[in-house]
C-alpha cells in the first residue's frame, strides 16, 4: 500500500473523549481528509453565509456526478437520488475508474479554496469521504476509528466490558429471578411481540402520532407522503428509501419479532420527525429553495449519515417525553397489538436501562471487525453484554459485516445531535426550532461539538 497514515488525536468537548483526524504522512489518498479544508480543525470558524457562487455550483455538480460514479462500484453507496436523469445516464454510459473518481474529487476540493461558508465546508467533508471510500476497494485496510473519522467525521468513545457489566447489573436488579440476565430480558420481551396480523395497524398508529407531533413545530409541504412496506431477509430493522418529490418508501423488516417499543422507535426514526422529514426539508429548502444540487443525492457512507441517523434517533425523545411515550404506548399501542398494558411501565424501565448499553454496539463492532475478537466471541458479547436475543445478535453481525463503522451514526450521532440542539435553548419549542435548522442546513458532525 503506497504511503502511510498517521493519526493525530485532538481533545474534543462532550462525549467524544478524543477526535481522530486523518492527516497525510506521505502520498496516501485518504490523507486528504483535512488537507483542503482549513476550517475542518476549527468548526467554530464556519460562517452562516449562504453562498450561491458559480464556483460552489460547479463543485456541487461535480460532487453529485462523482457520487453517482462511485455508485457504479458499490451498489449500496447511493442511498437516494432525485437529480437530473441525464447525470445518472451519463455515468452508466461512461463509467469512471476509482482513480478517475479520486482525481475528480481532488479537483473539486481545489475549487473550494478557503471558502468557510457552511455549504462549502459541508461539500469539503462530503468530498473527503468520497476520496476515502474510493480508496477502500483498492486494498486500504482502515481500522474502525480511522474509517469512522474519514467517512463520518466522528470517532466513538471506547468503553471496557466492565463498564457495560456495571450497567447489566442494574438490569439484573430490575429483573430478579432464575437464569441469565439475557434470559430474563428476553423472557419479558417475548410477552411483548406485536402479532404479525396487527403489525401494520400498530406501525401506522405510531407513525401517525409522530406526524401529529412533528406538524406542531415543522411545516411540511403539501403532498408529502410515504408508502409503508413489510419485507424480510435484510440486515436492518427498518429503512427509508427517499424517492424525491416529497415521497418515501418505508420498509420494516419482519425477519425477527417486532417488539411493541419498536413501533414508536421505527415510526419516528424512519418517518416523522426522522428520515422522511429530513429528506423532505432538504429537498424543499435546499434543492428547490436554493438550487443546491448536492442535496439531490445522498451517499450512504458519508458525514451526512451521522446527521441523518443522529437526528432520526434524537427525534424519538424530542417527539415523546418518557411520560408521554408510556401513556401513548399503554393507552393506544398495547391495546392495538392485543398486549397487556400492565406490562408497559416495567418494560419502559427496562428499555431506559438497555439504552445505556447502546455504545456496546460500537465497541463490539470495532473489536470484531479489527479481528481482536472472534465471531463467536462477538456473539457472546451481543447476547450477554448488549442483551440482544441470539437471532438479533446474528443479524447485528451481518450489519457490522455489511456496514462497518456506520454503526456509530446511531448512538454517537444521537448524542451529538441532542447536545447540539439542547445548547440552542431550554424550551421544547426552542429545541424543535434548532432540530429543524439542523436538518435543513449544511452541517457537519465535527461542527456539532463546537
């Protein structure tokens, strides 16, 4: 492998104990991560200038075409595209090599010069991720934290097994009895599976409630809508496929049991105020409103995913306080699913404790993908530390294999979005306003820490 990487660790505030930045030691392409972004090491220096200069428009078009070209090398790379059909047709007719894609990304970065507008910095970060992704199929072996830094502009904190075992002990105390903690957790969960014939009604009720809460604070364009589908044989539990023109296809995976709490989680995350709203706002406010064509495409392996997944997860607690959620589930969803509402309070307590184990996903994925633990050891962690059922644990390994460091975008992204939003004000209305702004303006993950 030509050249080499070295890693500079920088102190950063809040939950990220360290932020790792990739810098060039010799001639390695991934090292361009910060090379042409003078503000990348100082996100606070970014301005709110809504630049519509011809040069930025050119960079945006180059960027979209590079992402489309990269999609010819990795079918999962382009998550959504609703730009000019001719651009997509061109890359199919004239495929670009990975080397050519990297040259194009470097040329686009050069056009950005020292522009410190939010739009330019976002384009810079997205282009740097294109560079990193384009190099990976050529044999670059990135460790987990380097991959997350280069693709998602963030690095997850590390925790020991002992850290998580102390949290598992709290769950042990909540659910006393025979068997392992995992056995007891899954015994309670088994009583709370949404029956297959009631799943659509429960999901639609949860999505409808999320939409009602969202519309109290965010105006959405007339005609925005979604189609809800149920699928199987997927490594994920839910997915939003944004189609443009304010339309989404939302898919729920039925390979494994869908527990009652997942209705609100998936409804908010995939629809309102999560991915569907996020993409609708980008299309309305940036693509149509400002003509910023870079937002007509969504490359999955990019800093944009941390914003997308983080806001989608944070949107759950923004929509429902703990008390509101318990009341809604107990009064509406449990009866719809034919489940015993008396179980709701204890299950809510359990889920509050399980949420504290969220970062175990990152630590397990890191160790597993870097080879420091075997597949069998990773499964043991997932069952006894993360407290997933055995079938879910196997699905999680499929996700790690397919998505790599992408897993950080959910929990770390949520914490970063939450901290950013809640620094902007103290009232619920102020939090919703900041949330709306975060989803409809060019933000980069590292800037959320400033």
